[in-house]
């Protein structure tokens, strides 16, 4: 049996040598952060797409670029991959132990050698591995739902910024038109004052309204530049670029009929990723509770199969068997079961709270969108119509000699102001719709009626 002795010692020595050295961490946070920042810095658009510092960007392209650029989204995808790998990990059987006991070697490899060679393992309880894998699958589902939620958040923010840039541009155009009209009004007022048919008060009032419009235009330009820079950063473009966005269609310039509150609530409860996360957490807690109950069942601590080698007594050679049985004498794992049940109850309560939050959020944003739509319709049917009629009437009166140029300029100035307010109201409406879409769970569900 001397060759067997040498084989045993060879295996033990090889195992020790194979351990190697553990890797030593040496990542310097600052240096690593700077390197990653340079590697992920915003890149210009592909060659041929950029023209004179401007870039044509559709809403679909903006969302696609933002999803591919977001670093937190990549981290969430890595989290999903890790959760997927955990399913296989928890389903693996524990490796057995090879034990060499009662060793006696007077001289290595001589016939005076004696040892027991044993293979010991802990058999899993019935259903234990399945429960662990079920919990791991539930946690993977939760991470996938969190990834979906992150994508929805990015898409919603892109839509909001895209709408803001578009409608700020339209509002700025209306403000510039009002400025041009008020400059004309100021010129007429100065001419009338010089001729003695107007007053300095008319000139001062004209200057005041012009300055108000100039200040409004400056504020809009600053706001538009800030929003556009946010959009550039989100889609991964370098700062300072000019974006050419799709102009709003005639349908977008008029408020649509909102779906009912109940239809939107039903859609949100079906699609909101936060609810999928909460539901997966309930399943994971249920699987954990099942695992804790399994620990109440008496089971084997270990099972052992061995072979006895004794060079002095050949009749002692042979196979051996042993086992250890856990007896629930001091603990029935009641504490673990109670904690797992409490955790499951907590997850269920969190799910109910999440449902209530989603329902409340949908209602609040639906009311905001409804009020914004009503305001928009009232303005289109009221102030806009009146302003157009007044401007047409003033131009006709000027031709007939019933009003002077100052009166026409005043009416045109008011009409331009109403147009700017109409676009501002439409901007508020589109913002409310974007926030409502985000609350529903992303894209506007086509099945909602």
C-alpha cells in the first residue's frame, strides 16, 4: 500500500501549492475615476452628421443615444448579470471533504503505515436548493425591473427636455415678434411726440413695454441654453453644440382628449417597474421563509464514506460509513421563521404602499394635465380669437382712416403678447403630459382609450 500513501501525500501537497496568493487590492479611487472619466467623456456625433456645429436630433434618436450613454444604466445591467449568475451559484451542491485521519507513519512509505481515508459531505435538505434558486430568481427579476425603471426614467427625462427645448424656442420666436412690434410702437410714439401730436408719457410707456419684452426674451434664452445643455449631456454630446429639433406638428399644438383616470391608473399598475420590483421582493421573501421552515426539519449534518488502510493488520482494510444527524433539541428555528414571516409581511405592506403611491401620483398628474388642457382650450377659444379679430379690425380701421398707426401698433403688440402666452400655456400642457406619461410608465399606452 506504499504507493497509495505516496498518492495521498502528493494530492495534499498539490492542493497546498495550488492555493497561490490572494490578489492584493491597489485601485486608487482618484486615478481610476479620472481614467474612467476620460474614457467615457462626451463624444461628438458621427462623421457626416454634424454640420456647422448643429445636429438634427429626433426624439427617438435622443432616447436611443441617452440609453447607450448613461453610466448608471450600465451599472444596472451589470447588476442584472450578477443576479443571473447567482442563480447557478446557489443551486450548486457543496463540495465534499476528503479527510485523512488516524495517520501513523514511522517511515514514509513503509509497511508500518496506517491511515483512514474518508469522503464527507453535507446533503441538502429536500427542496433547499430549489428554494435558494427561487429566491435568487426573484432577486434577478427585481434587478431587471429596476433596470426597466431606470430606462423609463431616462426616456421620460429625454422627452421632457426635448419638449422644453422645442417650446422654449417657439415661445422665444413669439417674444421676438412682440419685441419687433413694440420697437415699431416705440418708433411711432417718438415720431408723434416730435410732431406734437403725442406725449412723452406715450414714449415712456412704449419704452417700458419694450424693455419688459427684452427681459422676457433674455430669460427665455438663458433657460433654453440651460435646458439644451442638459439634453446634450444626457445624450452624450459635448457642450456648446446647437441642436435642430423636430418642430411641433399641428396636432401637438392642440390639446388632445385625455384618457380617463381609471384607464391611466390601470395602465400604470400594469406597467410601473417599481411594482414589479416590489412583487419580486415578496417572492424572494416567501422563498426565504420556506428555507427557514426547512431548517426546522431534522436532517443529516453530514454523511461519510471511508476506507481504512492498516499495513499491520490486513484484515482491517475495508470500507467504512458514518453519518451525523441534527436533532432539534435546543432550537426549532422559531426565531428564524418568525423573522422571515415578518420580512414577508413587510414586503407585502411595501407593495400596498407602492400601489397607493402610484395611484396617488397618477391622480395628481392627471388633474394637472386636465387643468392645463382646459386652460389651453380656453385661451384658444377666447384670448387668441379676440386678439386676431382685434388685429384684423385695427388694420381695416387704419385703411378706412378710423384709427392711426399708433392704435394699430398697440393692437398688434397685444396680439403678439397673447400669442406668446398661448405658446407658454401649450408648453405647460406638454410638460404636464410628459409627467403624466412618466407616471404611467414610459411610452403613452396605445391601448388606453
